[in-house]
């Protein structure tokens, strides 16, 4: 009886212990987005994006990040120096389907909001950004058009969320 109670109490404590470990050590993309995003821009999953065509891909990371790798066909628009007028000029049809992305989906949500505020009606945010895309084993490309395993991780803290690529700092 005593050993059964010990097993039962361990069974109750293990999920708590593992939960504390994950909260302190290895955050997940899901918990990061829950903590930092408002979900003001609808998400599109990596799988859904990979199986559809016709949308404009806008990379909202820094130029250095984009030049390491990006999604095929993505146009770099940046974050700190994002210029809505350039987007309006390049894509005057505000019903154009657009997908914004960054490393995990935080910066891209902010840019997605700016696009929505400018009147764009079909803007989605890539859930988990390029990290989730690569974690799902989808291809990324260099500016020369070659596939690569390299992804710029923005910083070591963020790099913990990328599991399936060569991390570049």
C-alpha cells in the first residue's frame, strides 16, 4: 500500500516538475507566442502555407537575417525601417493575399497590423515564423536561390526555439 501511494504521488508531481523545467529552460514557440502576441493577425500554419500558392510572402526580419535564408519568393520588407508606402506601391490591390513572417511570429504580427491598418484585407502571420517552417523540415533559400540549412536565429535566447537547422548568430 505504501509503495502504491509513493507511485501515485510521484505521478502527480512529475507533470508539475516537467512543467517547471519547460517554463524555465526550453520555452516553446507556442508558449512564446501566447506570451508575446495578441493574435490580432490570423495565423497560417507552415503546413497550410506549404500547400498553397498565390500569396505574397513578406519577410519582416532584418536584412542580415534575410540574407542568411528566407522562404522561397519572399520579399524583404524589414521591421525597424518598414515602409508601408513601398508595400502600397508594390501591391496596390488591398485584397492581395499576404503572409508576413519573422523568426517566430512576433515582429511579423506588428507588421501585419500595419498592413491591416492600411486597408489590406487578407493578411496572415506564419505561425512560428521561419523557425517553425524549418522545424517542420521545409526548405529555406539563400539570396542566390540555393536551398540551405542555415537560419539566422536573431540571438541565443531565440535560437533555443529552432531545432532543425544550422543556427547562425
